C-alpha cells in the first residue's frame, strides 16, 4: 500500500482496499492519504434492487456510471444514469441511490474533501478480499450505529418516509 509520500499510485483491476456494507462493495482507489485529503475515489458495486437511503453530506460528491443503471434522486428530481453518464452534487443536497436492475451497477464515486467519507466506509464496512462478490448482510442493519457514524463523518441520514 502506498504511503503519503508516494507520488504515483497504480492499482490492478479490482485493486484497492475493499469493504462490504449493506450488500454493496466499496473499493478504495484514491484514498485521503494519497491526495492530502483533497479527494476520495472509490468503485461502488451495487446489486440489483439495493439502495442507499436519503441523506445529505458536507462534501461534494460525483458519480460516473461504468456498468448497469444507477438511479439518483437528488433535490426532488430522479436521474436514471447509464454507462458513461455523470452526475455531480454540491454539499447539502438531499440524495439517495438505487439500482433498479436487472444487473449489477458499477460506478466510480468521487468525494471531496475525502477523509470523513473514507472513514465512514472503513468504520462500518467489513473488509473483503473479492469486491466483485460482496457477502450478503447476515441480518438487518444497525440503523442507530449507521446514523451515529454517519453524523460523525458529516453524513446525515433522513428518517424513512412513512
């Protein structure tokens, strides 16, 4: 793993620290230590029908779809992104993510500043060796822990709609 003093970082396909969280896999590509906290780039693999609930963040976030379909609801609008499409969000925008299927969604996500978002995934996620096959959750998520760690990392999950 490169140190903060490394000027060049190269990862092979599917390389980088990987974590499973709520059935998704997150593979770190450019980490905060690599970029002096300027950016965090990760590959997000989301199986069909899975979602990330509505939330806000204190950082900028952008999505670039590599494979499949990613639905992003942001600021009251729904965007259906396919391969090659890009969407950028400013801090504070309420948004949620969903893979309507039928196949896997793979997207690159860029976040700046970096460290709090990376901390969220590394704190809550389970380290995995194979990001192409994330394990399924063994039970329901600990929503209180998810919300608490999220708040500590500048991510505020909204209460579910009734």
